[in-house]
């Protein structure tokens, strides 16, 4: 099976993801592989108490959380490459 970066002809400008934190954490290395240095992202569907593990994994892979939006126990991360 091809990786995501092998399936794309060029890097992406933006990434949108609305799924549970565990899945997002697993996808972060693939997101990094397909991203331009200027790529932005919006990640949602994350429980507030799981935001730290997502943010830590993002930072470990060259991303920064620019904004965290919160609604009750859910949050959304606005991210960009560093």
C-alpha cells in the first residue's frame, strides 16, 4: 500500500481534519510528509482533555498550535508549520 505522500503529486496548502484525537495523533507524521513549509491546518473533534497530547505530537513534528478554540468539552486547533 502506498503512503499518503506517494499518492499525492505535490504537497498540500491546507489540512482539515475532524476526527478523534487518537486518529489525529497517528496521522500527524503523514500530514507532515505531505505539507508545504507554509501549510496550515484545522483539527477538530478533539476532546479538551486530549488536546495536550495532540499539541505535543504536532510540535514534535514541526507544527505549532496558533489557536485553540473551545466549546464545552471539545476543542479545535488552528495549526501551522514552524
